[in-house]
C-alpha cells in the first residue's frame, strides 16, 4: 500500500514510520507540520529508503492536504498529527482545537474527496489514532476502558481528541469512508519529547535535579511501549474492520510515583548514585488542574480479532528506554537547550 502518515516526525508517528519502512513493503509519505515536538532524527534510520517520502504541511490547511493526497495517491491514511500535551492544552487550548479538531476535519474531507475522485471510497483505509483520555477518569475498582466505554473528556486536550474521534466515526457512518479509531494508553520509549513524564524524569535524574511529581504521585496510568503500539496500528491498518474502535494498552498499570521511582533506580544502576540515590530527588508539587486519577485499557478486542498483544513488559521496556536516553544524548540535548528547558507547564487558571 501507499500509506500517508500524519505527524510522522513526532513520537508515535515516527515509530509507525520506522516500522512501516523497516518491516513491511509499504511506501510511506510523512506529512508533518514541523512543530516544536517534531524531530527529523526520529526517522533518520529510514529516511534514505526509496519507500520513504516527506512533505511539510499543516493538516488544518485543506488546500495543501488535498494537493498532497492528489499527488501521492495513498491507499491508506494513518492520522497521528495532534497537539498532545495536557499541560500545554491548559495554557493554550486554541491550538489544540485548531489542530486536533479542524485538522482532523480537513484531513477526513480531503481523504473523502480523494477517494471519491478515484472511485475507491470503500477501499481507502483511514486509521484515526486517539487516546484513552477521552474516556475520563477511572476509580480504583472500575473496569478498564474498552470500545463501549462512554466518553467523558476532562481537559482541553482530551475534549479535542474526543471531538476528532466523533468526526472520524461520522465520516464512516455518513459518507462511507472506511475509518477505524484507536484509543491507546500512555506510550513510552525512544524519541519521546522531553516534556513528557518518563523522558523528563530520566533527563532530570541524570542531571541530579529535583524530580517534580504532581500531587501525591498516586495517579495511575497504563503504560505501552511505543514500538508495540506501532505494530498494533499497522495491524489495524492492514487487517482492521472499518467502523470499529480498537483500544490498545500495555497491561501495565503503575502509579506516577512508582514510575519515577523505577526511573531513579535504573539511572542509579546505570551511572552510579553519587547524589545519594536519586529517589531522594523526588519532590511533590501542586497537582495539575483537572488531573484524571486512573486510566486503564482492556485490549482483549484487538488481541482476539487481530492477534496483537504487547511484546514488552513495563520493566523491560523502561530499562530499554533509560538505556536509549543514556546512549542518545545527541538527540535530546539540543531539545532541552533550544525548545524545552524542563519548566512547569499547565498552571493557567481562570479567575
């Protein structure tokens, strides 16, 4: 297939592109706007392939998107381009609405027009990649999210992604565009922008800096290694059923405090604990506004239908991740010097 991937210079998008180019015969076009979180180094391993192409464009620019689809003539779209950091959505929700809602609309409409012009509307596969955050917050005894879970978004980010999910489903039901929606749990792994929890803690732990944990650190997330997520998305792309939703998780619920403590121990083991053990650097800070308490994913549906399951357990995946950051300072150091210096985000309040 000829596969258009949006947001392919981002964390998950680049993992999908690396997987598509390295492990399949598909041809790939990476459509990316080059925002602050985009890094060309994340696709360097496959950039020289004659099956990899790149276009810089904004998915909210309908004219540009339509032109790219007309020239590349994709058989499938994997839509990952999004503003995705909850804290940034608290400080500036407008960009999240523009990219995640308007951008998704423009892409869906361009894909529909492209497919209808080629008389292949029922064959253009469209995978819309979303988040478990659209389902809201779970209590300690609540069952994990599955495709039937009602939506209950609580942040500007999750609300914008929920709106995009609804658009993708509407374009299937109304226009027959073969869309599939995926909702994943928290990803981690190589090439993760340093504003997110795990890479931020690794980098701060290496520097011997305080490790800020929101609230009391009891908030729980299900963690999914990014390469496993990429494999799941390619499985949906190739064999998923149009109109269906797939929930994708790592079966690895951990509290934020447990995650940070595990990072500390791995960094100590790798480089020594001359600062007196990096757990001593953990500090509790004012909680994020509207901080959801727990997310968990039931991934049995995608396992039963497509045979996908996570191949990497959390301990193994986290160790791989810490080792990668230790070995690839060339990638993250310029980001921390030029784009994000580890400052607290998401403290804006109304009133």
